[in-house]
């Protein structure tokens, strides 16, 4: 690598180090990275939380997949077909042999997801947690966290110095929550 144009020893080593570091991932991120048709970040997270590991997901039947919240017949068929194709299984094996790894995750019972079916948008700065932490906590309870406000948004969490999302929520009549109300909802 160091012999390539505009690549010195330090740059080459940084690239190699970055590649090595990227081999450690999470199950939801790995599933999303596979590029399964119809499976975005949210569905990948839902699948990871439902199955807890890749092995069980790969052998899941269509009926089982359809029983998962937010996975309909088209998505279930897409997932099922993806894992039945030999070349996809081969790619997964090769990635694992080359060191791509992740930890299995705790299976989350859908009955414990008290915010299932609710959509949240976060705006502004929160004092007691980062927006990523808030997003993870909301998702752990089954909520979807979107990047923009629409009529389908249930709540907009408004922190300090909110942007246009707070104004849009007000214009659409979407309920807003301050950080204290969010914390109560997360308990």
C-alpha cells in the first residue's frame, strides 16, 4: 500500500489499522451491511433483537419471519430467499473466516417493547444522554426513531437549541416531549 500514489508508510498503516478495526461489528450492523433486499437499519435491528444470533436467523422459516413486528410477507420472503442462496452463505462464511465478528445479543421479547409501533424524532441537545443513547433506549423498547418529522410521527423529543424539526412538529400537531418527559417514558 505504501507504494501507491499519495500513500506513505503512515497512511498505509492507518488504512490497515482501520480495516482491522472494522472487523469488529454488531449483529444489526452486519445484517444491514449484507444488503438483504428490503432490510434497512431498523429491520436489521429488529431481526437481531428477535433472534439474538445469525445462525437462528439464517434458518428461520417464512412463517416465523412474518410473525416479527414490522416484517410483512414481502420482507420475510426477501430474508428467507437471501439466506437460502448458496453464494450469500459463502460470502458470510468468507467474511467470518477473515475475522469479521460480533457478539450475539440479548433476545428482546416483543411483549416488553412498550413503545412498539411508535415513531419518535429527536432534535436539539439532550443534557443527560446523547441522541444516540436516547435512540438506542427508544429502540430497545420497540420504538422507531426517524430522522424527519411527518404526519406519521408520534412524538418529537425536543432538547436544547432545537432545529426546524420542532417547528414542523408544531405545524403538524405532533406531540413534543422535553427531556424529563422522555426519561419518564423510558422508565
